[in-house]
């Protein structure tokens, strides 16, 4: 079985965006209560939105199941206030639940959290619990920067975040560290803000002792871990200078990377530097980069093609495509057996 740990519902029916547009329009008049209108989407519309996209690509590329979450760039936690974020997150998560119910062997849900700048992460606990306990989700996307590119929240090792970590540990669900759109024109969303955030999260983890406090807490740093694998020597050296434990001991029982690196040399480097036990197959399809590489004739985000090129042992191949995802997202076992 091939589990793709990183997929977003980027092709949701238009009614979802219409809801969001109405929600944002209503913010212009603060006297109005927060907008929370109905979203009218039929099962057929959901099927249609997936059959020509994610499902088609699963079939063509030979993957089996995608760990699926709402469109990350649309989380936009910086818009409106905490009520805006809660209504929007619930709508997006409910739609993911419908996808997973219609296609239980193709998609397993991961939730968006109703974060908001300046609002403690403990505020997201209720929605996390609802998604895991009631909707059968197996993880969450945690935004380290709800401000959308201004980095106003404390680092992920700060006790500020501990209440949501306590709940993640209790529910035995990991978080993918995933920022959303950038409202700072300095940072292109998927080209700079995402990769910055991946790199930033890893450095924050080096600086703290988070995993002493939470030995079973697990994070996936997407997009191949940002700059981390390429600069592994820098991070090892910094850890040494800062009298931190060696990275394998300090972080690699808790921090994992995906394979959303869109060229073969990048995947080769990832596998050479990071232990295979810490790498989960992911493609982020249909997502950040949608085109075909004219040099290979393949989709940039068909990451399975790169992995298939590597001379992996059967055991390592199993870990990367399936075993590690089962270990990091233990709740997936129950979903897949249904
Ligand atoms: Zn993503």
C-alpha cells in the first residue's frame, strides 16, 4: 500500500469559496454578526471535483490513499477574528469528512485548526477533538504563524503551545507544521513562506526541549523539511555550539519529513541525509506546483517517480511508502480497515 501523507482539497466545489467570500465581505461591517451561511454542495459535485483530479492522479501514479486536509493556503488564519476562523475551519473540515465518507479507501482526514493571531492555541482544542473523535480524523495541520507572514506568535517550543500539544498526545495524533497564505508581500506563499516555515520550525525545535516534555509528540515538517536536509551540517553544528544533544537523539524520534521535493536530486539528498525512518511519502497533489517538467516530461509533483528511481531495499521502501505513516499516524489503521 502507498500512503501519500500530504494532500489538500484544492479542487473543492465553488460553493466553498463563495461561502468564504461572503464571510470576508461581511467583515466590512463590524456591526453584523459573523457570517455563517449554508454551503450547498451535493455528493455528485464532490465526486466530480475529485474524479478528474486527486482520484485520477492516485490511479495514474499508483498511490492508494491520501491523508487529506483542507486547502492550506486558504486557511488564512489572519482573516477576521477567532469566530471567522472557527466557522471557516468547521466548514472546511466537514467537507473533508464528506470526501472521506464518500471515498473511505482513498482519503483519510486531517483537520484545519481555527487559529487566529493572538489567540492561544488552546482555543483550537475543541475543534481538534471534534474532528478526531466525531469525524475520524487522524491528525491536524498546525500553523506556526497565524499572522500570515509577520511571525507574531511565540516559537513552537514556547509553553504557549503546550495545551494543544497535550491534546495531540492524549488523542495520539500528529501535526503537520503548515503555514497558510502570506499577507506579507515579501514572502511568496508556496515559494518562500512555506519553506521558511519548515526551516524555522526545525530550528525552533533544536533550540528547545519540547520533546523532553512531550516524548510522544510528533510533527511532520512538509516540503522535504524546507532547507533542513540541504543544510544538515549547519544544523548539526549549531546544535553542537549551543550544547544541544545530537539531532538524532534530540529531534528524530519526534520530527518527520515528507517527500514533497519536486526533483530527483532533492529526493536523493533527502534520503542520503535523513534516516529513512523519518521520511514519509508525500506529494502535496494537487497543490503547490502543478505543471510538467519539460526536462523529464513528468509532473513535478509526481514524487513517486523520483522515489521509484532510488535503489531502496524492500524494507526501506515499505517504511517510506507505508510503515512510517502508520507509525506517525497510528489512527490510520482503524480507518483503513473499514
Ligand atoms: Zn501542503
